[in-house]
């Protein structure tokens, strides 16, 4: 049986479900569907991978295993242990069944009945009443209705969820000046707060959870550890509406992690779980015991990720914008090829992503569109722009161009990811300084008339048509009086402010590189066009 067709109990509220019966219903309901066919395709790929890994593990002799264990201990574990930090107190908050809880908050009649948010194609989440029947997030809605015929499925309202999420985020600044929050999760570093307030950790966590409940009516679960990994794993052990605290010492961490399933490691899904199981790795402790086998069979990045997780080693500082790799949003919906519907979905996802960028003062260099077709096949298309992306219009138009190129196809999931993130405020400051330095250096070599131009572009401004009109004598005089001009090249003209800013960003990067080469070679700069 395909791994993806077997009931997955690794979610809060699913412990009491009869796994065999739930698996039987999922199998019967999905047979012959595109979902079923896709899971079978993925299972064949996984089986081939497992066969390769098991054969490779069989080539490892006892002598070679001991040699690798020594190498791993010396070159990996020892340096990691030296950097381990027990000094920070990291809190991970996870809102309980967030989307469903918001719907119950706004529609109290849904509280005591099985309910899920999503569509018959895919569910985003389910309340705890529905989970008693085996209904869970990331499950096709038509399967969920077979597991629970009385299930009520309500459409998602992402603007409402964002509104509540922002409200929760505003409550956390009292405990951490820079909380790191997604839609329904948050990381807090309360080290300084504990030091200043002289309170016990248990009291502070309870205070945070009660404050969220009192202001929103929603419950959350919390985990506390000396780093982000331990805090996140701890959160999942006492859901819903609970808290788990792991003391910051080696004995407590080992006792906490060793007996847990590898599935409890964030990022380890059903495929990796089955792959590890083929190597007799079931618990987190097994990862350490069989570290030589992992080193021999897995790619370096995967090996380091698993071993660090098993040791409980992770960043103790919450990732800031400089180290964050990217941010993304995606939506699952009923399969459609309608450009009108897809445009509306693209607008919704773009708006949420633009809001995320504004909240963290970021802009991006690369945009990736993720598409999942009605047959569950997936595609990704990416573009790295010559300008930095941060506006809603930029995200929408760039992603829409990539999407339209793939049509006509029937799509069931659309996602947008932004990567190459940089701080917007720092980038603007740097860009302005580079621009002023470039103009300052170049205009020293210009005629006196250029001094006026320099004054007009000091504030990243544009040379207006009226100002240019005084200098232009050609036949395009009247046309130019209604446009703005790029202050870098003094050539590109547009009345569209967004387009002009996009072009200026490109010119800044290009001319900064040119200036460096020109100054090094002591080459006289060209005069700007007049």
C-alpha cells in the first residue's frame, strides 16, 4: 500500500482513531482517483530509493562502521557540542486548529460539531471534533466526508485569519521586542524578559497563553527549550491548550528526545520516516546509534540535519531577516483552468505575501511560482529580477506572467515563494548613498550646467518634465514635460512611478559596478545625456 494512502496519526487529536479502519476507508474512497494514482507513482519512486539505500547500507562492514563513527564524533559532533548554548529561553507558540478555531469564534454553532476548513479537494485544518473521526489537515475533502459523513466544510477566509494573527502578534511585543511569527505560530526569545521581570518560566508561559485567550478567545499550546528545535518539538507533546518545558541541560534534553519517534522532528515526513525505518531507525535515539549508516547512505545535508536534530542542536537565536531564506504562501482549491479564477487566487496569495514582506521590512530578488495540477503533478517556475520585489503589484504581475506561460492546464494548488531576501530599509539607505556617491563623483567631471541636475536628484528624485523643458530644444519638448526621467542614466523616461522606480533599482546596481571599475582603471566617466 502506498505510504500516502495509509492513515497518518501524527497530529494532535488523532490518538483515539482506529488506524486500520481509517486506512481502509481512505483506500476505498480514493481508489481510481488522480490522488490515488499520484500516491502510487510516488510510492514506486520511494521503493526504488529504499532498495538503493538498503543495498548501500549492506556494503558497510563493521570495521568501516567503527571508523566512520569515530570520524563523525570528531569532525561533526565535537565541534557542534562546543557551540551548544544553554543560555537562551526560546518559546514556541502554536495556535490550536487556528483556521477552524477562528470559524468557531465567529460562528459558535460550529463549536460542537465536526467541522473543517477547506473544500472537497483539500482541507486546510479540522477542529478537534472532526479529528475524532480521523479528519485532519492536508486531507482531500471527499475522503474526509467518507470518514465523517456529518462533517461540515466551510470555505477559508484568509483575510480574517490574518486579522486575528496580527492581533496576536501585537500582544507578544511585551515579552520579546522582535517576535518571529507566521500565520498561526510564533517564536519568542524571553531571556531578557525573564531577567528583568524576575519571574519563573512557568508563570510567564501561562501569562502569555492567558493573554492571547483573553484578547482573542483562542487557545494556543506552548513549548519551551534552549533553542528553536526543542521548543517546537515540545509544543506538540501537550496539545491542545497545554505547555511543555524542557530544562536546559544535557540530561533533560536526552531524556526528552531519545524515546520520541523520528516523525516528531520538524521536517521529517512520512516518506523520510519510511526511508529511515528501512535502516532500522525508528526513534530519535536510533539516529545517533546508526549515525555511521546515515553518513554512508544519505547526502551530507540530510545527514547533518538528522544528526543535529537527534542531538537537540539548533539555533538558539531566532532567525532574523538577514538569515531567512525565503517566505511563501500557497492555496489549494477545486481544480480549475479558468484564467479569471486563477487571477483572483493569484491576487489573494500576492496580497498576503506582500503583507508578510511589509511586516518584516523585506524585499526579494527571486520569485518562484509553484503549481500543482489536477493530476497532482507539480511544477515550479522561477525568475530573478533586475529589481527588488516588495510591492503587491510586483508580486502579482511577475507571478501571473509565469503562470500564464503554463496555460492551458487544470490547477489545484498555486503557491508563490520569494527568496534572496534583504532588508528593505537597509537596501534603500544603501541604494540612496550609492546613487548620491555616483552622481557626486560623476558630476565633478561635468559642465557647470550639470550642477543643477545634481541638486534635483539628491533625494532620489526625478527630473521633472518642466525642468527638462528648459534644457531640451528638440521636437519632443511637450511630450517630455509630462514624464519623469531616471536620475541614473538620465535617459529612461516614464510617467509610471512604479516602472521608473523599478528601472532605477536596476541602474543603481549596474552603475555601482561600473563606477568601481571606472575608478580602479582611472577612466574618465561619460557625460550624462542632456
